[in-house]
């Protein structure tokens, strides 16, 4: 109280003139010393200016987010266009892409990675689902398998039509769709266990491979092969039921402990996945199924 009275010297003078000060006199003195209503109203104006500033910052923040989203969308379209210009999946697996096309695609890959919207991709629900390989690196297992296929079989005899992967519950199933003689379809499925080792790093270990029994389109079989195909079909039907069932489900090859690799996820959103192996070689995949809808988290209100 003493400190308050020191701030108001007029009150010291007033109180010193009399030994007692009535409450009414003090109230009149306090009213004269307080600022008018107009001055007090002017003192509140900075609050309004702060509110306007906050609103402006919010608008600017939203504009920045929108601009970044548009930049990322443009980078994605540019990358997909580079795939198309280079000849697409068929040109990639057949080795028909030249160095200029390859460096152009790699440049666009690094440009998109810079705009990665997912800081912890290994924990993201977007990771699970069905993905299709659009690009392999020079030392990618997918491209190595394709090269072996085309070295042994000319394109007129064998084609790698697609390479897809299903990621779910810490397992991945990579499926290569093959066509032989333009009439025989077959699939090779490789099951791997994937383990999270960091926000962006994972370990992949092969578990087993399954080679499906080829399916043949009878309408496109050459006349000289139809007799052999009929005999093979009859022989398969005469096999004992357990063997026939095992064969119909494909030939399983155990691969536990035979191969493993480390890779990191450098980009992930609801449409595109980019991974790099320990040598930094990129693989680019696009989503085949509908992405998971991530519901916004709302605070609990009691």
C-alpha cells in the first residue's frame, strides 16, 4: 500500500493536510485522478491490432501450405511424365532406356523427395496397401531379375508384364507377372518380412518364394503345340489328389535366411512411394488400391 501511495504524490499531499481522510473525500479524489473513458478505450486498441495480426499470419500460413501442396503435385506429375517419355515399364525392364532419360528421371525423383510430406513414413498408415513398381535402380533386385529373364529368353518368348507388391502386417508380397510365348501366363511371388528400424529405415528378409502353375490361353496356342498341351493337361488330371492340389497351389521354395537388405523410405504420400537401398539406388512405386483414409485426431471434451 505504501508503494502505491508513493506513486501518487497528490494523494500524499492531500493526506498530509489532515490527520483523517473521509471515504467520500478519497472517492472524489480517486475519480479525478483516473483517466477518462475515452483514454481507457484507446488503451484497448492494441488488442484489436494483435487479433488482426494473428489473422493475417493464419492466412499467410494457409497460403504457404497450399503453395507447397501445389509444388508437390507439380513434381509428381513431372516424374510420372518422365516415366512415360522414357518408354515406361516395358522399356525399363528391357534395358532400352538411355543415360539421358535415366538421369532425367533421377533428377525428378530427388526433386520430389525434397517435398516429402511424411516425416515418419515407416509408421504411416499410407505405407500399407498394393503398390506397382514404375522404376528400378541399376542394382535393384527387380531389375536384376528382369535382366536375367531377358538374357535367357528373347522378348518374343518371354515378357515381364508387371511387378507389384502388397505390404501389410509387417510382411510384403512381391509378385512378378510373366508371359511366355504370348500365351502362357505365370506368376512368381516373393514373400518377405519387413522390420522397422527407424523413422525411415526398414529391414527386408526373404521368407519364401512361390512359382504358380502357368495358365494357358487355348485360343492363342499355335497349332503345332496344341497336341502337347492336351497331353500335359490329361497327365495333370491323372495325378493323385494330394499332389494335384499341391501343384495347383504353386511350387513353394523356402528362402528363410538366404537374403536380406536394408532400405529407407525417402518419400511417401497416398499415391507414391520411393525407397532407396543401402547404395542409394531408388525404386519408385505407385499405389494400385484406394489409400487409407486418415481421420483427424480430435481432443476429448468432457
